[in-house]
C-alpha cells in the first residue's frame, strides 16, 4: 500500500470534542517498552491522522496530531492544533489506536518547547507507553506449525492469507502490500473459508475493520488486516468457540 493511499485515509485537524480521556489507574492496561513497537504505534497514528490529546499540568489539554516519525533518531513531530507552549515537566499524550485500543505515554521535558513554524514541536520517543485493549473478545495467536489460513475471492482473484490471531468475534490476517491493494476498511468479504488447523474448516462473512502497515525482519513490508465476523451459522460459531477455548487452555 503506497504512502499516497495512506495519506488519503488521514483524518482532518482534531477538534476539542475528539479529546480522549486518560487511562485510569484501575484499568487493565499493559506496558509497551520496545522502541520498535513504540515507533510503530506512533507511525500508525501519523498515517491515520488520529487525534492526540496532550495533557499539560492540572489536566489542561490541547489537541494535536503526529506529523512525522523519525525512528532513526527516536523522535517524532507533533502538530499542535493551536500555538500552545509545552511547559517544562511531565506531559501526557493519549490517543485511540486502531479503534480497538487506547495508547498513553508520558514525556518529561527538561525545558519548555515553543512550537516552530506550522505549530510543529519535535519530541523524543517515550520510554514506555500504556496500552489499553478494548476488544470485546481476547485474541489468541495462531499456533505455530499449524495451518491457519483465510481463503476468499475478490474481483475474481483468489486470496489465501495466513492468520496471525483469531477470536470468537474476528480474525487478524497478514497480507503483502500488493495483496492489500483491493482491501480497505469497511469492505465485506463473503463466504470466507477459515482453515483452523488440518481438520477444521469454518465458513463466515467478514468485515474489514483495520488496515495497518508494519515491517518484519523475515518478510519485509506487510499489512495487518483486522476483520470482524459479520455473519456465521450457529453450528460454525460453536465449532469456532470450541477452537478458541482449546487454544486458550494451551
């Protein structure tokens, strides 16, 4: 998927009504510390133009977007929606991530940052981020060594994409950039055959809810395709829930 395609999906400047509340102390959130994962999450926010809520002292907040990410120098550029000054001390950035999670990170500034031209401010990668997963069902990684494939047809072309995770409510697929050209958020895939191991085949209709580029050391550039099950027969759902329960017990 080209940079131009992702730019066309980017949202407009954020309004105060798009503010995202902080993750509460009693939330079941996990901590992300890998700089690669943090950079990947920030790059996803930059590609989508998702609103970022920047909390200043005393919970005063300003709205922003991430303009660019520089993984080589572990920094990113914040595009503030106003000419606000970021004071010295701790600031907190909060944003919705993928529509299924909330990302929150703290950055301690040694001195105040006055945004330069076009309200841009350069910030270092945070040392850690909190991620609150808001999925209705927990996703399970597809077991290694087993055949887990989604097979479907789009515009006469047969797709066979590997599953990297699944749940009773949806599946995550992995595609190459060329395979992802005909796929987009909101597209419905009918009659998808989900091969969950050597002896179970489930048929269901899927709706694409997430498209996210990422890179792996072995396969290079890839695209994550998150799908929600939009229609499935009662019998097929029972089989799927049995597989989910079996894998979860492992």
